[in-house]
C-alpha cells in the first residue's frame, strides 16, 4: 500500500445539518450535461456513455473543456489518467478559474502535471491565485508516488470560504487556510472548472530542457467520474441558482494531517513558503514546519550536497525552481 492509500477523505457539508461525504453519495455528472468545449473541439472525445472524456494533443492543437456553470465555492473532482510513453513538455491541467470574466483580477486553483521522461518520477504542481495576484504565486511542486499513466487516480479541489484543500486519492496533500492578512489573495469570486492538455515545452519539464516530441503523438489524457458539487452562480449579478442552500465546510482529521505531513515530507520538492529569495517573510497563510525548514534551502528546495544550477520557467509566474534533474 502506498502512502496515498492510508486515509479517506472527510468533508462536512451543511444542509441545515452536518453530514459526511459517504452520506451525501456525491454523483458524477455526464460530460455533455456539465461541460462544454474550451478549445480544440475535434480533439475532445466523449465516451459513448458520456461518463468520461479524452483530451488529445497533436502537432496542430491541444484541447480543453470547462464547466458550463460557475460555482461560488465547491468540491471539484475527477479520476484522471495521464498520457503514457514520452510526454516531456506536455502539461495536463485540472483547475478552477474565472479568468475569462475577470481578466485583471482573476482567481485560480491548479493541479498541473508537468510531463515526463521514461524512468523519471512524474512531477506536478499545485497553485493558488486570488484577485489577479499572479506576481505572488503560491506554487508547490511534488513527485507522484505512482505512475499516473497506468491507471486512474482521483484528484480533488475543495474550496470553501475558509480554506482550500487539494487531495489525491482522498488523501489531503495541501491545505490553505484563509486569514485576514491575505486580503484579496484568497480566491473569493465564482469560478468554473477547467481541464486542458497543451504543449508547454518552454518550461514544463526540467525547465524546458526536454521538449515535446510529436513522434509520440497523439498525447491522450482521460477524465472520468467528474464531480461538480457546489452552488451554480451568476458571477455578474451575484445570484445563486434557486434551491441551492449548501454551505461548504471542510476539516482535516488528525489522521489525515498525519498522512498529509507524510506526503509532503516525502514527495514535495519545492514550496514558496520556504523560498526566502522570493519571500523574505513567508506569506501570511504559510505554516512553517521546522522539519521542512531544516530540509529546504532558501530557494524552497531540499538541501543537497552538490551544487545546484538554476533554470527559469517562463510560464505562469516565471519563478525559478532550480534544476529538476538535481532531485
């Protein structure tokens, strides 16, 4: 049993009384009922039963979809299988955002899978932006403890008024707790759920050292068991859909905290909270773990005996994470 199988997701939702996710029995939504094409429509392939969808990337275009509605907080989840074989430079993203409406003040929550080279551990990152705070990126990067191209794994973003939790296979890997000092940096405006596959050769894999090779195209990622659980909202009129009275509240149990600490200690290889070059004072939501502080350099990366070289990733916040081959 790997470290992502220890403990189950615990989420409380209040519909006048508190109940667990098991009692809620959250249902997945058929693709064409809950989503619409974003780009590359010929490369979006729903299954015959409409319960799953493939996104393809070829030498001409990638592809992506988005939820038909925006949500004022919610739980967003999917089982995802990533492209197999050589996938350097290929990014698969599963994220929430409202950037198409609030172009200068958008909010965003990300899972981004950063391509892979045979024999290397898969890498991914999580991120958060609030109110257009792209110059204050809150990236964390990790290894995956399994090959995500071999079978489906569940990835979940839980966003409430007070906290944000990222899960893999029902185990929390990151929690951001809102506090007043964050101000508008904590996402607050309604967001849609997105999924995309695209060529990010300039930055994704080892800082752009390894690029997409279309000899292996098409690159195919598959999504199933898509969950949209929240209140659909009109972002401009701030009107919630009639009949929706759910207040989303999330908590992490002591056992889950242990599982999260274990995951972060073993698999996290960059965190903005420990990057004193970017943030001489950690941002207000950072909770500094003394053990991780000891293990990480001022760059937010683990300490090693040999000298690092550094590359700069040009996409997103253009932050220097160092040479991934060192890890």
